[in-house]
C-alpha cells in the first residue's frame, strides 16, 4: 500500500515540475510577443496551447492530490504497530530512530518491524505480478 502511495507522490512531483516548465515556456512566448522576434499569431497560438496543457495537467494534479490525501487517511487508520511503523516511515518520512522514540520502543524492535513490513509488501507485490 505504501508503495502505491509513493507512486502517487512521484506522479504529483512530476506534474508539478511539468506545470512549472510550461509556465516558464509561457513567459518566454509572452516576452517574445512584445519583442517582436516571432509573428504574433505564432506567439499567441503557442501561448494558448500552453494554457490548455497547464489546465489539463492541473486537473490531473488535483485528482492525484485528492487520491494522495485519501490514501493518507486510510493508511493512518490501519491498526497495529507494524502498520504504524510503515506509515511513519513511508508517509510521515520519519527515520527509524525517530519512530522508536515517538512510539516508545527500542530501535532494534522498530527496525525488525520495518523490515518485516517491507518483506510482506514485496511478497504481495510479486504475488500480484505473477497472477
């Protein structure tokens, strides 16, 4: 489950980068319109294409953000120490020593639980792929 969450987070990062890149390109064409280096219809056409792409990517980004938040809520609701460790490690981004202190367990025990949850996730992943 946390692997899926991380995939969604990476997709969000990629969309944000793409939108920023398009916004920079839009600024280039806006300046080009005023400098007269390109025909006006070329600049305006390119700017419209960029606006359309930004709007499209923004809608997808909004959907991905909603999915990320829903996944966070559902994962946070999992019961058991192993799930809490996985949540704190993969979603909250905490280190194993931080998790151990916060939960009041030894570092070695948290490390063992963390490794166990990763092994279970890998087994589930490979079982699903082989179906």
